[in-house]
């Protein structure tokens, strides 16, 4: 599965119709979740049948396409299934009990309820929400694929407009010539990555560079909120919504910069090597450190790993996630353990007098561990699915989609 994304161009009434469809989609999803809580032993099939009951009871729900209602039920069931899996695995801490959605931003259609124009530059939605025909703005060309290959169409609302995502069923695997190269990668804060060959990639720090602008926009948003409450005793105003949207667009720009940077570096690493070993970092627990949480979130380790494993899957390269324990402490030359604090950036071994950068030393240890565990790469480090598929929305056939630039 691949996902092609286009920006939508339409009229204000069409945008309001999309918002109404998103609210209906959220309503059905929350209703299905409540039904699962109230009635014991419900299955995914039962929730799909419950969508027909909601359509008969609520007129605005019947206006949404029937398969879109089923997509809402499937999205609710995906959260329920994830909760069941975490309980079976007996994970420590919270198991991720499903929550009601308060601010849903997308609605998903399956194979009905929409139609493409002859030149594939516009899409028409045929349900009773009144969305109508919307122009598609983007660099992708849908003429290469049959309409039957498009399994889902998703409408997404963002701070800078509305987008349409087309999930296309194609074989993403590409045959490449072997490079006969292997590499180990250490992820860090000073350097984005440091490999076992001595190369380093600087950390771009997109959030840090834009932090002043973000803080200024956030202050203006707060002032608009306070002024509205004092003047008219209203919770929100039009000026507040404008400033909030301006603040959200700045955050969207930073996230896109980080994503494109991680994608570019991961693509370069995969194209240059046949085997890539990297750390199996638990970022969720690492960001609990209040001193390093902002820097860890800014560097985007999880995003880089998702794209690394995705490109490895696409181009047939081996990606190995190894345990990160003592990779920075052990000497890559003699194997002795050399204790050092996080502020110590140079590895100096008193046993063999080996001197190297801390991250370079760790990357060599990571490569050695990756070569010794290469026989176990059949199972992904984050479960039954690779990490690039964990955060994606599962499709009805159990597969997952991903999105990439035309150049890749």
C-alpha cells in the first residue's frame, strides 16, 4: 500500500460539508466505542452492523456513506484490538484503554461514495453530506493506477487546509543492486546519526530554531483568548481562532521539516548499505526525562526509524534493531566496560588506550551486535508489524499504507 496525498480546492460551503462529515464520523466512532463498553462480547462484525442501527436512528448519520460509517466502526475496533493485545502481552503500566475522540480531523471512505474525474484531477463525493466535486492539487499522477486499486479515500483537515489521501494497493518492493556495505548507526542529540564508518550527520534542531516564533505566536493567541473573555464574556472569538490557526501552521511547518529531513537521511542510508543496524530505543520512556524531553522530541528518532524500516522493506535491505544497553559504555576495540557520564563525549579506554568519539564508538558496537543477530531479523522490533506500519491506520485487509515523495 502507498498513499498519495493531494490538497483540495473548493468553496467554503464544501469545506463546511467536510467538517460536518468529520463530525458525523467522530460521532459514529464514539457511539461504537460506547456500545462495546455497554454490551459484553461484541466483535468487529457486530460494530459494523451497529452502524446501520445508528443510521436508522439519527438522520445526520444516514447522510454519510455506508462504507464511511463502517470505517468509523473499524477505527474504533482498531483501538479496542490494540487494548486487547496489550492485555495479552501483559505490558507494564497502562494498557491503552480506548478513549472517546474529541477532535477528530479525518473521515475515511472505502470503495464507494466517491468518483474520480476522467483526467484524475478532481474527486466527487456522492453521499448526502453535500461535499460535491473538489479539485486535486499535487504532483502525483493517478492515471498510472486503475480505480479498482484505490482501496480508500481519506479527507484530512489540517491547519493550512484540507487534503485527500488515496490508499493504492500496489507492490512497493523494488529490486536494487547490492552495495556489499554494512553500517551501524548511533542516534544522538549532538549528532543526529553517527555511523560505524566515522561519518556524522548534524542535528538540524528545527524546533529550537523556530522556538522564538512559536512562543511569540502562542503569546498572541493567549492574549486574544483573554481579551475575548474580558470584553464579551465569551470563551472564544474569531480573532482567537485566527491566531490559533496561525500558531498551528507554524507547528505544522516544523513537523514537516523534521519529517522530510528524517526521510532524506533514511533513504540515503538504505541506498548506500545492504545491512543497517540501529538502536532499539524506547523513546516513550526517554521523553519522561524533563531535562532532555524537548531535545529528544525535536530530533525525531521514531520518525527516522519508521522511514528506515520502510525503505529497508521497499528496497529489500536488512534492518536490525539491537538492544542499546552498554553500547556507549563498552569499548569497541577491546570490549571492556568504560563508565562515562552523558556529558563525556570522548571515549578513552584505559585498558587499550583507544580514543574515539563517543557516538562513533557506540555505532561500532551496534554494528557488531547487528551482525551477530542478523539471523533473527524476520520479526520486527516493535511487534508483528514494522515500526513504519505501527502508527499508520490499518486497512480492512490488515495491510498498512505509507506516504513518500515522488523522488523516492
